[in-house]
């Protein structure tokens, strides 16, 4: 029987991010943990929660969240800053939340940090904060000219 070749590893921060959000949407803990770095000091902050440090603690926190089902979080309005070995994404997440009146949109403001090492790109931090409908509009300072 021929061996099935595994899919290629994500090679960019955008691909890592896509895999992260797809894993949230499927409650797929293995795919979700595959995006994280092997570094001992990786960190995750869930909305309104404490800082969670290390792969085992991050996995346990997502296991607890997935016990309630998948998270329909979709990245919107991603702002990217990237250097050769580090990428920081500021993400507005639209989260669909079931309510008695039907699905409602909630907003989460997240920062995802990726580092590139010999093994390629990997997530080292995910920090999510509760948002509000006004987060759908970016507040951007107008450029000023100094004379």
C-alpha cells in the first residue's frame, strides 16, 4: 500500500494563521497545536483570561474551550508587520456566537506573533481581548507632515 504523503508545512505567517483559525473552527486540537513553536515560553491569553505559558498549559486551555464545541472565529482586518524572522499580526476576529435569538457577531481583538527558526515559521504568542462593535472600525491617526 502506498504511503500517504503529509501536506507540506505552512511556510509563511499567513499560512500558519490560516491553519490556526481553521483549527479553531473545527475544534481540532492537533492541528491547532501544530502551529505553535516548540519553545518553552510560548504564551496565550484568552479574552478576559490569565496568561497561559507553555505548550501543555496552552493545549489544556484549548481542550477546555473545545469541550464546548468549535469556535467560529474568522480573522478580519489583519494588519501585518514583518521582519526577516518575526511577524506580528493585529487581527480583528469576528466570532459567531449562538444565542436564543439566533447567531450574533461578537468581536475579539487579537495579536498573533510568529517567529521563524530552522524549522520554519511558528506561533509564539496569541493574545486575545474582548472587543465591541466599534472595533469593526479601525482608528487610524492621520499622517502628519513635519516642516
